[in-house]
C-alpha cells in the first residue's frame, strides 16, 4: 500500500549541514504553510514546554538507505546493529522524530531549540509533548548508545 504525506511546513534557520553532534543549542523556526493552515493552527502550543517534531530526511538519497545492519557512525568498536535499533538518518522511510524545547510561537512560526534537522527540512507533523505519552517504567539501552549520544545534545 502506498501513502502520500505532504509536508505541513519547513525548518527555517538553524544548521545547514547535518553534522552528528552539538544539536542542543541549535535554534530553528518551523514555518507552517500559510496556504494550508489557518493563522491559529499553533494556538495553545506555547502552553507546552516541548514539542515532538516529525520530519523527513529529504537529502538522503535512495542509494544511502540502509536496510540491514551497520556499525553506528561506521565505528567498528560499536556492535553491528540493525537500522531499526538505531536512529540514523539513512532509514528506509527517512523519517526523523525529535523532542525539542518550545521557545516561542508567533502565528504560523514555531521557534524551537534542539531540533536536529537542517534548514529546508520538510516537517510532517508537530505534537505537544505530554507527560502521559512519555515512556512508562524504566528505560534501558546498550552502553554504546550513551557513548554515541554523549556529545549529541
């Protein structure tokens, strides 16, 4: 089955290159498409501290897509890991998901901090982060993930 999903807007500002680390202080604006959305589409979002942003890694070519296992960031000292056990951009459907801090809402512009998407990235959806949707119980992960993420934010 095939689905068509249109972008709701695009990332403006922030980084222009998809480097691996130091995304925590990146500031960007998600600009909704004014031809599609009413001026109050983001109303009430400023009452939340964080938003979950779904976006498309649009610069990943079909040749770059991973369908099996790889060493994260090409580091052979980390285990060979399936693409669905990591969060790399070369995913089969090229979707990224990040929780970032809401800095301001101005009309159809959402100002965020810590969005690991570059200028021009198509945004698919925005959801407010609600405590009740966060994981229940303990979270665990392999040690290599903590090492990989140490400088990410």
